[in-house]
C-alpha cells in the first residue's frame, strides 16, 4: 500500500464525516442537547485530523497519475488549489471544534455562541471539501467532465443490437 492508496482510501472521510458532524450539530441545536453538540464537535475534529494525511498524500498521488493517458494536468491543478484552501478551512474548523468542547465545560454561558460559530465553519468546511472531492473525481472520472466527446452511434447493425 502506498501514498496514493491512502489518499484514495481516506479522501471521502473529510467530506462525508464533516457533513455527518454538521447534521449532528444541527440536531443538537434542535434537541437542545449539549452532549449531542459535543459529540458533533468530536466528529468534526476527527475529520479535520483525517484531512491532514489526505492532503499530505495528494502530491504523491499526483505523481502517480500525471503520466497516465487521459489525465488532465489542468484538472489536477484545480483539485490541488481547492485542496490548499479546504485544508486551511478544515484545520480552522477542527481547531474551533476543540475550542467548542473546552468552552462548553469552562464557560457554559458561551456554549451556544461557540457552537453556532462551529456550525457555520463546518458548513463552509463541508462545502470546501465537497468541491475538492468533485474536482478530484474529474481527474480520473471522465464522465464528470462536461466537455467529453461521446462516440457517434454505430452504423454496424450488430453493434446497434448490443446497445439496445
């Protein structure tokens, strides 16, 4: 198993996990349950930690795919730039998740305010990570590219039967 395998293995966690953490946090506000909000902060902090090795294995993954036919250097660059932005936002969100946990025990009067900020940050983190994932998918999943050229229907009757 190499860095590219780790990148592909872990890259969905920060996207899906941050979404799950954000949903749990929203539910915590609806249910007015501090324990649920704290749980969501742990989930979000864990996703921020997982995002670090995903980011760090991106460069070795790039070196693996850049020589493959059909891989666009432009797609890789867009993905890389989005990842640089997303890791910053995700790191800030993860750090703030830990601050939220600490604040909920030390300064209960600030708890709701701190968790509201965490909610906003986690929404931005999810959006940034989802964009990174989408752009990363375009590197090897050509069906996501709007500019793909589809082959014309075949004039061979045998091939047409197979298509039906």
